[in-house]
C-alpha cells in the first residue's frame, strides 16, 4: 500500500502540480520548461547510475544488468514508434524521432498553432514515459522502501515540468484551466500501473527485481539522452541546458549519498 501511495503521489500529484503551475503562471516560457526538464533529467541520470545500476549488479550480476538496461531502451523506443505511427496515421506526420528538429515531441507542440491537438498527443507521450518510472518505484520499494522513497522524490522533480509541458498547450488550445490541470493529473495514472507491475515483477526473485530496476533505468536514460537533453538544446539554443543537467546530476548524487 505504501508503494502505491508513493506512485500516486509522484504521478498524479506531481503531474497535477505541474499543470497547476502552468495554469497559475499563464504562458510559461518553453525555455524555462526545458531548463527544468534538463535539471530533472540530470537528477534521473544520477539516480540510475548511482542507485539502480549498482542495485541491479548486486542482485543479478553484470550480465542481467546490461540486459535489463537494453530491454528498457528497446521498450521505450517501441512506445515512441507506436506514437509516431499513430500521429502519422492521423495526418500529423510528426516524424517525432527522425529529424533533428523533431527529436522530442515538445518541439512540435510548444508554440504550435494547433495547441489543443498537440497537447493531447503530448499527454499520451508523457503518460507512456510515466510507466517505467512507476515500475522503478514499485520494484525498488519492494526491495527497500527507503530506495523507493528516494526514487519517488527524484521522479516527482521530473514530473512537475512535464506537467507544465502538457498543461500549457492544452490551456493555449482553449481548454479551461481546471480541465487542463485535471487531464494533466490523469496522465500520471500510468505511474501507479507501473508501480503494480514493478511490485509483481520485483517480488518474484532477485533476478527479476534486477531486471525491473535496470529496465526502468534504461528507459529513463533513453528519455533523458534521446529526447530531453537534445531537444532542450535545440529549443533554448543555450549552454545553460547542459549546466542545468550537470547541477541535476550533482543534486542526485547528493540525495543518493544522504540516503546511504
């Protein structure tokens, strides 16, 4: 029950809080959102490298850890291919992961005149991202509730700017602020689903627990390196994106050190 509450807090409350910030502040700058995402991405890199991967090696060994990381990357890539196929089928032809300008979905949504439709597709995309994050919390919490709490805090830092990125185009597209915040909060539901999956997989054996942790870690690394950082650099055209990510890594390392 504690783990499910954690995932609900991270997913629904975290995303909803981001949506609320966007609703209160109005037209949030895409640069600000990118810098916040870069910082949160840096924190996630840190927790994957200094928490999830070492746990995976301890529980399942190096081979299982590497396989888990690869599995996580492949699953997220397949999710994105599915999203791209859906958008192309609907006539949007986003090519969201083919061209440099389309590496990350936000590039097609921030400042796009079709804000409403863009916000809905963004909601779907980020909802998919929340699933592996929930798996990480569920699996880690099954092994050590303390690790689960640390992960929850770090992932919540990531959810807030993502919630802002969803709500801003929805509000700009004409949806009321209340509905936009509610929809943004609902995009965090997959985090709870992921938490249940992580608990089930993690409770089978140390090997499956290692796969769940490193698989979620691989998924997070792909999102950060394949989407957040490249696209943030493209949108902001600033080195501060890199600095924000590095600060995030240092903060994540500090959080990990304090936990141990």
